[in-house]
C-alpha cells in the first residue's frame, strides 16, 4: 500500500509539475493520505487544496477526489452530492476524461442503494463517447446494477447487445447463465408461508427453510393454546382471557415471522448468488485508473 | 477506514414516533428491564441490537400494538437468526446483526424484497 501511494504521489508530482505551476502541498499531502486509506483526513486536505488553488482544473480534480474518498469511505450520500454537482456543470475535467465523473456518480448511486438510477447512468455511459478503458467497466456495472434493481431481462439484453465486450464468448455465456439464474432463485412465497402458519403455527417457517423458527413458534403457540384449553376446561374464564390476549400476540407474530422468514430466505439466496458472481467477475463497479488526471 | 463519521442515531431521535401512552409505559418497563433486571437474570442477548432495544425501537417507530408484535416476532426468529444471520463485532463482543430495518423493510420498500 505504501509503495503504491508513493508511486501515485510521485507520478502526480511529475505530471502536474510538467504541466506548469507546481501543485500546492495540500494536494500532494491529500494524495499521500488517500494512498494510506486515510480518507477522512484526505478530504480535509483536498478541501484545503480547493481553497488555496487558483487553477480551475486542479480545483475540479480535488472536488472529484473528495467524491472518491467519500465513496471509498462508504459515505455514499456525501459522494452522490459532490459528484452530482460536479457532473452537472461543464468542466475541464469532463473534457479531459469524458465519462469518469458520471461513472463515479453511478457507483455512488449504487453504493447508496439506488440501483435503477445507477444502471441508467452506467447504460448512458456505454452509449456515449467515452474512453475504451471506461466502456467495459460501465457495461459490466450496467448489468450488475440492472440485476440488483430486479430487471433481469434488461440485464440479459445488455449482455446480448454487446457480445464483443467480454473477454471471450464462453465467458459471456457463463456470465449470461449466471444472470439468468436470478429468475429461478429465491422464489419462496411469503403469502403462502403466512397462510400455512395461520393454519398450523410454525409450518410457514418450515416452508421458508427455517426449522428452528418453526419449532419456536409451534412450541410458544402450543403452550398458550394448551393453557387456554386447560383454563376453559377448569372454568377459569379470566385466566383463559388473559392467556388468549397473549396468544393473540404470539399468533400474529407467528404469521408475520413466517412471511418475514420467506423474504429473508429469498434475500439471502439472491445475495449469495450475487456474491458468487462478484467473486468470479469482480466488484460491481470495477476500479478505473484515474491516477494521471 | 478511520474517521469520526460513524455516529449512530438513538431511536428516540427518530422523526416518526408513534409510541403513544401505552408505548411510553412499555418503554419505561423496557428501561426498567434493561437497567435493573437484565444485568441480574440475563446472560446477554446474542443479537445486536438486544431484544429490549429492538422492542423499544419498534414501539417508538410503529406504535404499541405493531411494535409489540414485532418484538415478539424477534423472540421467535432469534434461534433461526443465530443459524443464518451475519456476525458483527460490537462493544460487547461478537453479535448477530439483526436490526429492525432488516425485518420491516420489505413492508415499506418492495425493492428490498426478492
């Protein structure tokens, strides 16, 4: 990490010195901090750079880097705010590196959980004139973001329309099959689980694949129902009413629990499959080399 | 990742408070439980947030009856969560991460439901 940061630091120093006025020390120090993964402190130094520098391009680069630091620090909303404001104006940085800010903005939307918006933005990048180094990552990101937003058909169409974008045809086929598999995984029906649990407490949870939850639900409801029956048999009506009141809570919780378990099981299956894809093909927004801005 | 930007917001600061009179009473009982009874009778909740914090959060956010049902549901799914849940490191050691949002988001945001 240290070696990487020093290489980045030196390359920036050389490139900026060659282009004219030397960069302010705050910028260089910020780059060093970013290389050390000290994003929070780096942001302060980038802000100092924006404040100190007279060069509009350098100020835009510093703002862009602030957005990237927020992204790396998983402060997604802050990243969206700053990158959206950068992307909305005509800037030297956009002319120099077309698509880079919008790519990062799409990544920030994805980080924030706005998958549909991230997919739209990444898809827009693929269509627009951008550098080739950005096109492939943008295409891959479009597919993953579309998948995350639940639009599997669009994700598959995106793969089919760009057959040359993948490493080889067999790789594209494997990727396509993996995305298409989202259509068949995680299809436990929450409504059915709720009905099952309403008939026999615990059965919906077993249907959802959570045996322990089912057993707990069955035992709790069973004890209370047995208590109510016993109280009625021995003419303790008040006790039966009190137990019935509590049982109503357990019974409602049992139905909700069955539905909740279904959603959780589906979600886990989805996440697990997505993680497999990410492990095989890389993070949803592959890193792009922006060290030579 | 270092930086003082991980600041948690207490549940009582939540803007959508719906506790009401019954909810306030329930919250006082939960306070009594977590400060007086829990240190004596409990060996420590395996989940984070603990069941009493979860119940308090649910009652504050959704009101007494739905909050109580959610709290009971938490007791019901705790054994399953130990098996399937995600383990995180907290101030009190390793715990299963099971926030209220993980069990209610599908009600309000269909996109979180698969």
